């Protein structure tokens, strides 16, 4: 049986079509496989990028916290230096007497009360009730010098009454809280 030219052409076209279809299917499979893998890699890249951004934020936050801690540490040192040591109570009272003398006031401690931390029974502050006798300028000088002392303290109550001739002499009462450690 002899094939005619038309049959040969048809077989050739069918063979080329089948070959083209096979190549097309292989190319599609390869294309699909590559894009699937590329999509997976893209997703991993985005996840890693998000993690990197979060880590960079944490590093920045850590640096900021370290900077804040440094600043606070300097303040803590200053505050601790301004808190009266519990064993220096007598020295503090002598300093108050010295300030009163320098400013021209007579001075007396009407009472002192120690305040303790309830849990640890540690002395936290000493509250002094003070009386000064002297002129207005003297009382103001005393308050100014006490305020410039290197201790952490607070004046809670202050009262001033005139005494003597036409109120030339003042009696100043104050409650002074001194923080201790």
C-alpha cells in the first residue's frame, strides 16, 4: 500500500501536532512548577521581610530603652545622693541649727516623728516640727537655705504669726519631712 501525498501530509501534520501538544504540555507543566515555586519563594521573602522589620523595630526600641535607662540611672544617682542616711539624723539637726544661727533666727524642734515602711520596717522619712523666732527677712533666709540643702525634703505646713512690738518679731512654725534610706 502506497501512501499518497495527502496521507503523508496528514500524518506529518498529526505527528507535528502531537509533538507540539506534548511540548506545550511539558512547557505548561514546567511553567506551572516554576510559578508555584516562585510564588512560594515570594511568600517566604515577604514573611522574612516582615520579620526583619519587626527585628529592626525591636533593636531600635532596645536602643531607646538603654538610652532612657542611662538618663534614669543618672537621676537615680542624684536622688539617692539627696536622701538622708538614717544614721546621719544628728548631723542633719546640727545643719538646721547652723542655718538658723546664720540667718539670725532662734530655733527649736517641737517634735520629730520617724516614719517606717510597713512591710520592711525600714525608716523612710523623719518629720520635724520646727519653730523659728526672728524677723521676716530672717525667716525667708532660713527657708531659702533649708531649701538649698542637698537633701530630699518637703515642707508640709507653714504658719507665720507676728509677736513683739507691732509684729516686728515673727514666730514661724513648719513641718519639715526629710526622706531617709
